[in-house]
């Protein structure tokens, strides 16, 4: 019975790791917002998006990062503005 425990444990760890590969709702929202800005902001790339939606960027200049933040703020404002 002991030899069977190891493969089951490995399978359980593998399956639980795969479950964490999906984005959380906040990650998905952050990525969606960035997709709307990505083409209009030059010199900024997403490095990572944490589970709570906090987004880390790599950027060529502070002004490029500021433009990215401004674009994301505009996207968010459009979503909450009444139509």
C-alpha cells in the first residue's frame, strides 16, 4: 500500500497547482483594462498581475508609465460613468 501513496500524492499536488493557474476575477479585470490601453501606450509592458489585481509594469521611461496609469484610469472611469 505504501508505493501507491506516492503517485497519489504527486497527482494531488499537480492537480492543485493546475487549479491556481487560472486568473482570479481581479487579475482578469486588470488584464482586460490593460488590453484596452496596450496599443496606445508605448514602452510599457505588464510584468505580473497579483491575485488581488495589483499590476506590476516594466517601462522605458517614467512618462510612459504615467501615460499607462492615465489610460487605465480613463478606462476605469468609462466603466463607472452612467451611459
